C-alpha cells in the first residue's frame, strides 16, 4: 500500500473512487442529498485502541468487524456505525472506504458556515493519530496529495478539522496536527479560525 502516494493522484473517477488507491469498502454510508455540491473537507484523527498505531482495529471499526473481546475499549464502540471516505495510516498508506459520491458517516452533529449536517456536503479523511503524538511526515505527504486530487475534482471551499465543525464535542484531529503544513493550499488557517457558531440540530447517524 505504500509508495502510491508519492506520485500525483488522478482525479476522482466518475464513480467517486480514486483509481489506484487501495479500497476497503465500508457499508456505513448512504446517499447524499440531491443538488448539494461537495464543498468541504473534514480532517479527523483516530487510533484504536487509543494511542496505539498500526493495527487493523480502525479498519475493523469502519467495516463493522471490530471484535469487542480484543480490547476492553472496543466494547463501547463496536456497535457504532461510522466511516470516512479515506484513511491515512501512519506510514502514509492511503485507503478509500466510501465513494466520494456517497455520504460517509464521519462528522455527526456538525455545522460549517451556517450549514448543518456536514456529512451531506463534505468528504471525511481520517488520519491515524492521537492528541499527544506528532503525525508522521509521510501522512502529511499523503494528505497533501489527496487534498490536491480532491480539490481538482470538486469545488472544495475549505478544509477544516472535526473540532471546527463540532466544537465542544469533538477535539480531533487534535493539537498535534500541524495545520501550517497544509497552508500551501491557501485555504488555511483562515477558514478554520473564521468558523461560525454551530447550529443546534438533531442527532444524525454515526460519526468517526
Ligand atoms: Zn472525528
């Protein structure tokens, strides 16, 4: 799975998948509302068990195969139905789980720029990591390439963290995520800092 991200990624295909990227399909998605452009990228971080890297638990969670007996922490989350469009592992490996045309279940109760239900109009990228460990250089390289491909494919207006669209409720990608590394895209950090207040809305399907 490694190495692929060093070359420029192709545009997202008409089916919403990026050719050449490893696929591990998640069933946790449904249709986007009609006529809503894909305009936002939401960056998340996750590690399972928390603080441990490199295992298969994250993919197991996103494919509803997490074994609750494998770790005490998994008991409380194994029934969640969550996903993201992409996962970037510590070594920079990129995996696509959900077609970009579909609505992945990553942001949960959220809003951006006065628009609630960010899952409707966003792409979710999970970066394997946690709050107290720096992310890997290979992850930034992979993420930058992915964002470039997504921006060439869709009218992306901003790139934000989960904590920006669900403030007070979510903290990922966390304090060790270096937004300045993405600053070359010209969308950061202004859009992050200028985020509007969240809308009070009802709960919606799961999140990562
Ligand atoms: Zn998140």
